[in-house]
């Protein structure tokens, strides 16, 4: 699954969703399918406090604000230019009164925070092997240099309320490894969705929901495209129609 989003409405400096726009000139990681899938898939019912770790452009934080109309959302972003751009996107949106952007590492934020969250969401960095990107900033984001998964799980354990949930997306193999690591941190799978480009393709992404309470996991799958590869699947359209202008 390509990181580059292929649907939606773009202008020279903004990606337009139905209820907000994302300017992404300074942020290293642009709006991508993974982030939008995660935001659309995540259940925000009964959430009053939501934390978005690695908010980037602020797209997931704004999706959470659109879905959870009574919630306060905090987006954490370590990269100063990305944080500034996320703040700009929030300020230009109708959700600006409920979304706060913090330019800080999640490690420092976790140590200093006195709050807990009903929902924590993250499109986290991952390492798939091979050489680092020539773009140093992108390498930092994508290769877990500044956010090892152990640090992420430690922060989530500290910041998540006893009945809260942690939602994330990862490539298939990295997702399975993350689940193993999470179990050692007493975070258990409540739901997992296998994402395929279309039927017959291998699983490319895992949408994962973790919580502190043990439960029987709900498992399902999602196909992005129909078998003809010309049309998006009904399930994908249903999931993302509140956000993408094309649907």
C-alpha cells in the first residue's frame, strides 16, 4: 500500500476533506492512506479525551474532532515544522476550540502529564529493514529513531485510562511484532482488521485496537478495491465517506 494518497481533492498547498483542509508544505509525512484509514476505522464512542501521538499534519487529530463532537483532542508532534503546520491546520478549522497541538516528544509528554485519555491513536513509525532514506527527517519519522515501539508502549500504558483503548496501524509483519511486544506490556488486542488492496492480495496493513483488559479479539478484513481494480470497495467507501470528498 503506497504512502501516497491517490484520492481526494488537492490544491497546490492543501488536501481538502469534507469538513477541513490540510496544508502539508512543511510536514515530512504527508497525508496518506494509512492515517486516513486509521482515523476512519477508530471508534470514538464515549470518548472525552483523545491523544494523537505523532500527529504530523494534524489530519488524524482533526478526524477525531469531527467524529467525537464532545471530545478534547491533543496532538503530540516532536518535529517543530510539522507541529507548526498542524497548529495552522487546526487554527483554520472549525474544530480549533477542541484541538491542542503540543510540540514535544511523547516520552517527555508522558513523564510530565497528569492526565489520562479514553483513546490514544497513532500512525507510528516502523522499521522494515534496508537502508535509511536519503531524507534525514523522513528517516527519523519512518525508522523509529525517535520513537522506539517500547517507548511508545510505555507512554501508552502511563497515559491510557483503565478502560481506554489504543488504536494504531502498522504493516503486517511489524503489526504482529508490535502485538507480541504489547502483550508483554499488558496491552491486549480487542480488535484487528487485516487490510488488503483487493481479494487475492496478501495482507498489507493491520489496524489494531489494544486495551488493558483482556478480551476475545474481534478479527475482520478490509479490501480497498473491488476485484476489477477500477472501483473502491463498498466497505472502503462506507468507512471513509464522511471524510473524502470523492464519496
